[in-house]
C-alpha cells in the first residue's frame, strides 16, 4: 500500500482506504503517564462498509430475532475459549451518568443495567508473534488500512457487540442476508443499526457505544504496521461487508511520537498536548486521516488527580475519582468531524474566573442583520449527514454568547483575567452578529506552553492560544481570538475536502478576523475602514516579502489544480508538501486567501458579501467543500459580476492556481498608503528620520536637542512605523534608545516587539540584546526567523546569542521549529 503511493519526501501520505470502509465512531479509553511520557489504552472503531459494498437486505425481523436467540447459544460455548479483553478498566456507569446529566433533563430510555463488565484474563499472546505474522496472508483477504505512525500496537481484536445486555433491540429491525454467517453478520448488523440511529437518540447511542466498547473480544485479528499505516485483516474475509465492523486496538504511544508534545508549562509543571503536528493525530491513535472520514468520538482519560484534562468535546467534563490519586475525565462529540480535529491537553491548568459577568452590546446597531432570505435558509433542511445540529435549534439560533471557560498555568492567571476573559464574550458576540448561529455549544480557551509554534489553534469546543498574545494590551489578543473563533465556521463546521486548499480555512478566518474585531470594538464605519486599510497594507507587505523569499510551488493556493479533491481507488492520497518543515511558518494561504475575499467583497459590496457568507455557512455547515463550491454560489447571487467577466475560472487563474502576487492585487497595493492611519505613520517616520540625522550631526559635546512631539500610535501603526524604519540604512544607538523610550516598546504586544528585535539585530544595538533573548525564549511562535537574522550579519556577539538561545530552548522546542532553526545555525 505504502509503496504504491510513493510520496515525495515532503508530502504527507493519507493511507486509510476510506473508499472501502469508513470509521463512524471512535471510543478511546486511555491512561496518561507522565513518568514514562506514554499514553496507553485502547480504541474501539465502529465501521461501515463503503456504499458500493453494502449488501442488499433480504431477511426480515423474525429471522433476525431468531438468529439472535441462536447466537446466544453459540456464544455460550465460545466464551471459554475466546480471550477476553481487559477493556473494562473504565466505569461505563460513571460515563453514562456524565452525559445523562448533560442531556438537560431529557428522559433516559436506555437500559442502565446494560454495562458489560469483564475480568482481565491473560491470553498469553504476544504483541508480535501471532498478530504480526503475515506468512499466510492470502492475496484476496480484505485489508483495513488505518493511518498510524509512532505507535506500539499491542493487540487487535474483533469485539463481540452481540454480548452486550439489551443490545437485542438493535436486531429487531436488522435484515440479515446470509444465515450461514450468523455471528459475524449479527455483529455487523448491530453496529450498522447503532451507527445509523436517528440524531434524537444520541444519548442512547453513546451509551451503547460505551457498552459495546467494553464487550469481550471474539477473536484476534492479524495486523502489520508500516511507517505510515496499520493494516488489519481477518483470514478468509475478502470484502469490507464481511469484515468486522467493531474492532478494538490496544496500543501505546511513544515518547518521541509527533502528534503530542510532552513539556512543562510556564509554571514548570509537566503537561502534554496536541500541538497541531503536520502528521495530525496518527501518532496519538490509529485513525482515518482523510477529511472525508467524518466521525464522532467519545473518550475516557485517566491521569493523576493533580492534572486537568481538556479535550474537544461537547460536554464540560467533571472528573470522577476511580481510586485514590487517579481521576477519570469523559468527553464526547455528536457532530461528525475529521479525526485530525481531535484535540487533548493534560496539565496542571487552573481555571481563570471573574467575579462579574461582562456586559455584551445588544443594541440594534450590533444585532444580527437578518433578511427575509436569512429566514428562508433556516426553513430548509440541512445538507449534512444527520446529527443534533445547532442550526436547527431555535434556542441555539438565539444564543449570542456560548458558555466559555479559560484555563492557564498558575503564573499567567492574572494576565488572563485582565484582558482575555473580558474579550471572549465581545468576540463571540461579534462573530454571532456577523455569521449567525454558533456551530459549537461551548468553548474552552487554554494558554498553552511557550513551545507552541503558532499564535493560536482552533479545534471543536477548544482554542489554544500562545502566551505571546497576552502582553501589551488587548489588540493582539483580541484579533487572534477573533481569528480562532472564525475557524468554528470556516475550518471546522465547514472543512476543505482537499487539505491542500488551506486558504478555505485560513483565508476566511483572516478576513473575518477584521470584521469580528471591528464589531467587538464597536467602531464607526470610518474607523473600521481606516483600521482595515492599515491592516491590508501590513499584510500586503508581508505577502510581498514572503513571495520574494519562498519557493514558488509553495505559493500556489490550489497546487493540485484540476485534480483537487481526487483520491485513489481506495481513498488514499497525499497532501502535497504536507511535511515540509518551513511550510508551517508560511502565511501565503492566509494572505492570498484574505486578499481574494477582500477583493470579492469590494466588488460585490460589504453588506451583500456578508449576506452571501451567512448563506454559504447555512448551506454547507457540517460538510466538506472545494473552492468552486463557494465561488460558484457567490457568483450565482451576483450575476452582474459574471457579466463583467468575473468567473470561477478567472479566479482560479488570477488567484488560486499561480504563484506570486496576484495581478489584481499589484495595482491595489499603493492605494492603502493614502489611508488616514497610514499617512499618520508616514508623518511620524519623517520625524524619526530627521531626529536621527540631527543626532548623527551633533558634536560629542552634549547639546540640547529641539524637543520633538511624537503622536500616540495604535499597535498596528507601531508595527508599520518600525517596518518603515527597518528600511533605513542606519539608525544611531541614541535614536534607538529614544524610540524605545517614546513608545515603551518592551511593554508592547509581540508583533511590535518582534519588529523592535529586528531593528536591534540590524543595527547591532547591544543594549537591546536582552530583549532579543527574552523574545526568543518566551515568543517561540514568532521568533524562528530572528535566528536567521542573528546569523546573517556574521557578528560574533549575535551568533553567540543565537547559539545560546537555541541551546536553551531546543529540547522543548516544536520539532518543525527546531529543524528550521538548526538549518539556519549549522
């Protein structure tokens, strides 16, 4: 399988054969051990055969029920010889009570005595002797291929779901077709009935998923592990239809696994979290990585009582004590999502609370702009697979601010309370005002360790933020929070069907970040326009620099062009450049995507454009899309634009399929320099250049300088000011000292401090080297390319500083960051 794909070194293979079988639900039962830095336990996969493999139904209710009765007799004789899994470590009673409480008082119709408990038995089978023996591998045996990397797989077995008490209710409507395969058919039909339950029975479904996950094993399956995959087969089974539909995999992670990072938080306490690895979650659990494999999940995680487990889950989990010093946390999701969006963070996090509820603007100016068309959309049924959808809930549609919590290391709690807590309801409300219904029911925000390689990362129900967004006021924190909140709609509720089309997620989030933040600040129309023009200029400069300093093939937003979205016959594919280390630091998908959306908004008109976004969200939430899905819908709403020559094909040609700066953008780059806020910065730059000239010409004798009055600048204006000053060939040490003191640059946000550090390095301003060292230590998400600037000057002190900082941070640094920095230094 892996040799057939033959991916290039920097391409990420997606090995799962999703065209043959799809995982519909995962049950994870895991122990987190900080001493060994290992996560160990089992995962149960509930599968469905691909649509073309499903057999036609022919057996009625009576035949199925009689077969269930017969199966019970057969199983009684089997129990003595089938190795029983030790899957009963977790308490399903506790878990069911957890989500029953979260069900808001709905009547529980499930059989609470249905929990199937087993005693652990030693089967005496090694992890490799039998399970990995492939000598008798028949060429016609069906292989289930899962994405898997850096995992020790110990055992794979079929799960006897028919052994669960009360499960017979799922056999009365099952229609069996081959009575010669009683047990296997019965088990698969039970799983089919379970995974296709109507969405209003989600609590009952979760309950039986739990019970089935703890049922005894009924035969080990053969497996082999490769660099990127886990292949599983059952002797004599030749089709996905006959392959077991419920399998349990016992495994453990490796300390060097690349899906999670084991580190310490800012208070020096151990923690582990999924940091958005290029290989996603395949080194955390065996899974199907292709985005087409939408699934739900539930997870029980046990760890020492001093730790808090946060996860992408609909419920706010409350820990349950299993034994002295050990707590269990249970989370679940009912909205099918790609396995790559599963997120976990275990650490000594502290919840940040406030003593008052902040007021959120509710006046007419900031209410949701609903047209008659908006109401018509809500009358239509959703286009996604069935799940308990918030877009169909009248209460959810009116929920301006969803419940939220903030967690952080102890030493950062005060900083979070000062800014972050107040910003969350403002940003959530602004997002609702813009796009409508929040796709997810709640939100946790976690300040992650300093080795996090990004400013933020959004997952279902949880956002990771870098500590870099906290200092220097609310601007960077607010804009980044708005960006990550936007991902709830674009990136999560609506995902890219082809991962190479990152712009669908990042371009939309970058565009909406500005809209949300303007509304959160309650800016006037003119203030909003001025701030967004300033931001556009900053982003244009960043895109220009990135295009000049990166490989052309990495600048294309749709690298697969007309082949975008295509997969092999099995469903396997590759993500082009998915493993390229430097790609993680590139912003071309953010920036070109943002400018495309901004260009479309300008042509169509802001109000009409946002109405189209709301329509797109309602039509495509819960689904995967390609670029043309959005562009086609948008152009259908504005036929006059098609008449003027704007087509999907022209957008592909000008924006998505070519490298470099798009032609339409080249003409627009100069216009933002006329903006009021930009003109103000230009005036301040002139003052600083004159001040620098006077200082250079002054004699060594102290001479009173004419006092220059500098204006107060917004954070983005400060960034632009420092960028303009970086273009000056020489700035005197006294000028730099005056610059730092005038704007208190050491106390500004990380974007401003980054530009200050660049000035320090360029002009070898030794009094500022401490600022550079602090930035490289505390702002690892932004400091990678500062290492290169320290080396390029070939200055001994600066190179010594680079080596010193890297030596101190390397062990805890993100793998991709460490690789890029090492290439700069050595």
